[in-house]
């Protein structure tokens, strides 16, 4: 995977970041030519850990934000979680606009499904835990 990273937190470190990303690339079978940009951002609150921002305007680079206020373990788990969303988008399971899963609409202006019940989140949390257990 072709990667650009902004502001790696000291508590995570570049070596650990590289190990996490190499593990995730193999585990998720990500395309090694895929572009991913990870930005570590100021903590946006206790409930906010990270977010898959989607693709850039050219459809070339996936963007992920991770809170820099997390503990190291949570940063790693959050990276795993968000990289699952990259995989889901690449495979066409999760729509680029983040509103449908495998062709079924889950979010519109008139309909909202609770976060924890969204099928792409259920899968991401499940794989995040599996990856964490294997990684550590």
C-alpha cells in the first residue's frame, strides 16, 4: 500500500505504525498499489476515535483520520477498524458516499440507522478485534 502519514504521535512511533500497516495490508489483502493517507488529528472528544473520510476528489487516495489523544492500543485498533472500511469500499460493499451496503440503502435524509447497527460497522468491529488479537 502506498502510504502518506501526517504527524505520527510519539506514543505510537513510526516503527509500530509500519508494523500495524504491514500486518493490516496482509490480513485484509489490500492492494499494494492502493493510496492511503492517514492523518493523526487533535482529539475531538472521548467518543471520537477515528473516521474513514472516503476517497479524494480524484478517486485515487483513501483518507483516514485517527485521534492523537488515544492510548497506543486504541490507536492501533482504530487503524485496523478504519482500514476495514477501506477494504469494504475497494470491494464495492460499502458505497463511496457511506450510505449503502452491498446495494442496500441504509442512510438517507429521511432515514437513519443507529451506528452500531450498520452492517459495515458490525463487520469492522468484528475484524478489528480479530486483527488485534492476532497482531498482539
